[in-house]
C-alpha cells in the first residue's frame, strides 16, 4: 500500500463526518464574540435583571401598601358606627322642685343658668349603632313589637342655651342609655336618648334627654337602634335639660320642642388597633426596603 497524505485525509474526514466541528471552526474566526464582549453582554443582562427586580419590588411594595391602607380604612369603617345629629329647639315649659313641692315656672336660675320660656337652644347628640343591649334595664316586652334598652359610653349629647350663653356637654360620668320602642303599627313608636353627668365634686347631676314619638307606629322598624331619625316621621320631638342637686333633691327641668334635626356626615375614625396595624405595616415595608438595598450593594 502506498503512503497516504494524512493531513489531507483528516481534513476530508472532518468535512464529511464532523459538520458540527466545521461550523464551530468557521464561527471561531468570524461570528463568535470576544471575551470582553461576552462580559459586557452578561453585565447588560444583569442590569436588566436588577432593573426588573427593582421594578417588581417597587410594584409589590405599592400593592402591599395599598392593601394595607385599604385594610386600615376598612377596619375604620367597620368600627366607626357613630351617628351624630344637630338640632335646634325652643324652650316651651319649665318646672322647679324644692324637695317637697313642684312648681311650673316661666324662668329659673336654680340650676345656675338663667333660663326663660321661649329661649332658643341648639346642640347635638351622638350614639354608636353598636351600643350593646343593657343587661339590667330592660322593660317587659310587649305582645307585638319590642321595647329595648341599649346602654354604653358611646352615647353623648350637648345642649347650648343661646340667650344665657350656657352650654352643657355630657361626659359619661353618669348613666347613659337609648330606648327603642317598635310597636309594629300599634300604640306608638319611640326613640329616647338619655345622657347623664355628675358635676365636679358630685354635688349635682345634669342630664339631656332626646324624645321622639310617633303615634302611628310607623317611624321605627325593628328593635335595632335606627340609622336615621327624620323629624317629619315623628309626631312629638323634644329635648329636655334636667338638673338635680344631690344634697336635698332640688330639681330644675326645661323642655324644648325640636324645630330641626339634621344628621352630621363625619369621616370614619379608625380604632387604635387599626393605627397599630398600619404602623406595623410601615415598619415591615422599611425592613424589606433596607434588606433589598443591602442585597443590591
């Protein structure tokens, strides 16, 4: 056998049997990137990944913060069930009691305020729809309908006499309650709010009583505390201011006819627990942001 050109034979074999080898060989001299280009390309990819991660992180934080705020206000809305009403009224009648005799009067200074029949008054009262039923002050229930007493510290009231410039605001130091009577279209419906407070030193007790009655029995629907109190739905609407001296039982009372009753729109006030949840969420956001910054460095 003759000698064969090994180099030519190897080249022929590579061309026939190793097309992949030839493709790589061709690319090695033309299309494959240099090492510096590979490093630059990888750095660009890393920047893109970091930018994507940063954008995703920011978006996640926005979603988390939005969810936290929504939960905060949802909690505030759930807990804020306080309704407030403004009223105006005109004093129609008064009485004084000296411990043994009661007298109808047209003016009085017994309570410390100079009150005269015909005086105009204004003020507001508020209550929480979530005020619980009293466990001790329930009346016997009627055969049809309900007559329930609710008791709690959420019941507040303020009354101001315009002419003597005298204002009294309850402070829950005494008994406060709401009575809701639903007669189911028989007898009468009623809403009574009573808020009492003691004077400093417990020398006297003062109270404000809002009384709304409807003889048709259509104003109140159900045993729950009503969400609305339209003045036109009631036949009788009065507000009473009473003063009692504890040492001898002397009393003064003034009854004013309500001339306007307007609901006050207020923003929900979150409970302290909602603020605590929001603060915890802010701390968590800060911790995540610091951890992310440290990882990028």
